[in-house]
C-alpha cells in the first residue's frame, strides 16, 4: 500500500504558528535591547571596562543566535558608542581623583584671616623727628655781665636777658638757622631779631650796625656788630630768648640745654 499522505496544516494552525513566531521575535529583540542598555552603563575603572567588554562580547554572541534572519545590522548593539561613553566616564573619574589628590597635597601657607586665628597688627613705625638746629654763641668771647632778673636803676623792672661785655664793633652771629628782621627801640637801641623754625625768637640789642637787615640766615652767619645804642652804659650785647607766645625767659638754661656754657 502507498504511504499515507501527510496531513496539511489548516489556515488556523498557520496563523497561530505565525503569531508564535512573531512573539518569539519580539521577545528576542526586547532582551537584546535590555542587554545593550546594560552594556552602555559606564564603569569607574579600567578593570571594570575589561569585564564589561567581555560581557558585551557574550551578549553579542547570544544575540546573534537569537536574532531572526529578518533582523538587520541596525538592530545589533552599538559597541563603539558604549565603549566611548565608558572611556569618557572613566577619564572624568580619574581626573576628579587627581584633582582631589592635588588638593590634599597642597601645603598650608599659614593661618589665614577668618580661620579663627588672630591677625597680626602692623607695628606703627616711629615718626622721624626733625633734627634739632645746631646752636652757636652770639659772640666769640665768653663771660657774662648782668644776668637775667637782675634789679637796678637801669631797668624799669628787672633785667630781661643776659649781657655779654665785649668790645664795640665785635661781630654778632646768628645763634641758629632762622629769619632776621631789624628795628629800632629807645630802650634796646638797634635790634636784630632772629626767629627760629619753632617760633622762638632771639633778641640781640644795643647794636652799632647791621650786616643783615632781613631774610634767612644760617647759624654762625655774621648779622650785626656790637654797639651801645639805646639805654646803655657802654658797649655790650644784650641777649634775650622769647619762646612762641611768651615773654622773655632766662637765656642761660637755653644755652646749657643746647650744650653751650656762655659763662
């Protein structure tokens, strides 16, 4: 007898088989997409990159077995993009780690303002004081006659200076730097008044003549000549010291304080 012919599948069976095949294809494509997404996750180190690479190769092989013949090359995982993403992430992490190590190695340069440490207050430098003018004697010859405060018939009250009994015509010197002005007074006679930088005035009286009538002079300059003008009993130099805004004071302590002893 001839073998029995194989039964032909019905249309319903063909449709059912086609649906099953379509479902299998969709499930395979979903699994492949999931594996590709997992493969794109960045790894923090080079060792993890090696492991991820091996896993990616395995996924590709498995996918090649399961992708149906109708699938195109576009459906395969993008290995190049995944590797670039992983390498970029690893480079970023390595750069951040190097920056952190660099910050840790940075030495402290000392306590900074605002970190709880007291800040140093600059020490005030002393202000330089102007040099004290050098003082010289008003005449070359030492020795005193009448002293400050002496009483007598020659003065209305008390003697307001000290007298240097020297010969007429002797030179009179500027005792320090300053400015000269001259005037006449019936009691003091011809006067040279030297105003010093601090405002103190030196009065030199009973003069015979002036050499400097007005203007700046230096200590030791010849400014006049001894005489006996005004209320005077003979040639001598009457010398007074008058501080700013004050009347006459004893010239002897002033000379002594400047290292000179006219006695």
